[in-house]
């Protein structure tokens, strides 16, 4: 990573999130075609945070994206959270960085938008596309609010189905009720399977990028992201260190706490001091 890092910072990162089966992978595939049409190299990171069947699901994604399997300008990688120290929030930025250093002009990150870990993954993207479908989550207000917050661009995919127009109208109303920020997220309709609306989506992504660059927001966001990442990595190392080194010291502290000779807070202070982390 130390050797890679100087070669990073060039790729524009696009998060694509939404409910399971909303059409994210199909849309990503259509975006790849769009990007390759402009001659740029593109990488895809498909993140599957929780599925115990991720082997199968990820394989499915690869098969679905096989239209680009023989194109040397396209790189597709799947990633699961399990086994990663600190989970996806720490692993995703590093994976994105490798793709960036390898020369991808765009990195597309696909996640299922259902939980906190996906939202954290989205923090690693320069811009976020939220994919919904007609009549999405009728009544699931909380889920909607969460997605509304992170979306820079909204897509109602499967617009060939009933209720697409109403969903577009509903999303526009919700956006207009929210905070009025310099960037007003557009709401687009697509039929990913037919490629309909994908050109407009790509134009919206580029408009978003131009806005981020012109306003200086892109640099600011990346700075916030770096500071968050450094702090997260440091916190994770401390946690790991404490977990590994604390056991022998803990035993004695617990015994003293059981006897009410020391309270848990004071015991934690003593533990940190003994681990050489005094003042933490
Ligand atoms: N009718 C219709 N079907 C679509 C459209 N886009 C995708 N699909 C279908 O919806 C199904 C799910 O598409 P995916 O692209 O795998 O959806 P996904 O969001 O990546 O799914 P997960 O990664 O499993 O969460 C597939 O059978 C697609 O062919 C669309 O615009 N219209
Ligand atoms: Mg998918």
C-alpha cells in the first residue's frame, strides 16, 4: 500500500446502491458499456457485506457482467466483509485504491443498500447513485430516509413496470422537502436491461462530477475521507492491540474489580497504562 499510494487519487469513484434485485448489477454493466464507449478504463468492486451465500451471489454477478469479460479495459472484483479486520469500512477504501493505482479512470462500487456498513462503504465514493424500483418499499419510511440522505443521483430502474412515474414524483417531492443544498439530486428513469436512460444517467454522473470539481467539494470530501480513514485505522489497531495483549493483565484487574477494589473505569485506565497507551 505504501508503494501504491503515490499512484492514487486519479480515479473518480461512483457508488451504486439500492435494494436487493433493484437492478444495480445490470445498471453497472450498462454503465461499463457507456464508459468504454468513451475509451476510459473502468473497474467494478461488487461488495457483498453479509450474505452467507456470497460465493454464489458474487459468482452470479460475475456471470451477469460477462459481457465485458474479454475487455482488457474492464476489471471486475467481488469482495465480502468476512475476515476483514475492521470490516468493509476499512477494506473498501484500500481495494478502491488498488484499482485506482492500476489505472482505472472510474471505479464503480456496487453495494446492497440495507445497513450501516453499506452507508460506510458509500462514504468511500465520490458520488452515490441510489437505485430504486417502482413502488419501492411502500411504507418503509426509515429505509427511504436513509437512502435519501446518501443519494446524489436517484434512479428509478425497471421503468418498464407500473408505477414508475409515481415513484419519480414521490422521490422529487421528498427531495424538495429536504435540505436545499447547492446540488439538487436529479431523479432519472432507466430500463437497465434495455439500456434505456443509461446515457442520461452517465450524463448526470458527469454533471455531478463537474459540480464537485468546480465548487471545490471534491477535494474537501476526499480530505474528510482521508482523515476519517486514518482515525479509523488507528482506532482499529488500538482495539486489536488491546484484544491481543490485554488478557494476562485483565485477569488481575477483573479479580480486583470483583473484590470492589477498583471500578471498571479506573481498571481501563490502568490497563491502557500497562499497554503503553497511557492518556488514551
Ligand atoms: N423488467 C426489468 N427487469 C430488470 C431491469 N433491470 C434489471 N432487471 C432484472 O432484475 C433482476 C435483478 O437484476 P440485478 O442487476 O441482478 O439486480 P441487483 O440490484 O444487482 O441485485 P443484487 O446484487 O442481488 O442485489 C435481473 O433478473 C434483471 O434482469 C429493468 O430495467 N426492467
Ligand atoms: Mg448485483
